[in-house]
C-alpha cells in the first residue's frame, strides 16, 4: 500500500487505549482508502493498495516509524498482510476489532458532495480559525478545555459565491466573538 506522506491520518485516531477500535488507522482495500476516527472527528484518505494487501488496522507506530526513517520520502509505503511490513520493520495488527463503518451513516459522512443542490461550500484558513479559538479562550494550552467554537454563516440569497465573513463564538463565552473570512475556492 502506498499513500502520500502529506496526509496525517493518525491525527484523527483516539489516544484512549480503552477505545481499542479507534486507536489505529483503518485500511480498506476495496475502497482504496485509509480511515481514522476518535469519535469526534473522522478522516478518509485515498491510498493505493497493492494486490496482496489485506484490509485491517494499521498501528499509528507504523507512520511514526516511516516519518522518522526518511522524512524526505513523499510516500508512505508498506505491505499490509497478517503484519505490517515497512523498511525492514514489522508491526503487529490488532485482531478481532471492528472499526466503525464510517460510510454507513449519514451522520458521519453524508452522501451529498460539494456543489450538490442545497449545499454551501466555503473554505476557512485553519490557522486563523485556531488562533481565533485560542483568542476566545477555547483550547488554552495546558488545560483540559477543548477548542470548541460555534460558526454562524449567512447563506447567500442568490448565486453560489460565499464571501461573507463567518461569525465565530467561543462556547460558553457570551459577547466574545470573532469573524473569519472564507477562502475563495
């Protein structure tokens, strides 16, 4: 299996070892994708399976190993069989653990796509959004407070151009708000 090293699917996994079905990245050969979730966020990333590859979990340690072994390599390449084999190293794969079916529920990944009737698609600079969350007291370093923000979008009355600012409010912080301009797509 091969996947671009630009992707970071392990960032969407759970660090809670009691949630064993969420601590690894899931490799789906049929769908040609890597899937990861921690129960709050989920990502699906395209990959290129090899004919001998088998679907199943890929430990996050595999990606750590690949990043450390050659940071300049633009691809993560591995053999996914009973074990995950990478650059002379071998990693165990968890057995008998069912990964949540991300495609089975509209509440996780809806079937509509960008550009479908009734949808509005806009881009936000993630760095700006994170800065705004921190400025509003959300996700302060060294606290247990999560960076939760509420986004309010004024839908355009006509056309599909979405260049109104997005109102950002910190959860539980009345009167404290910010705005982030969308990116032109």
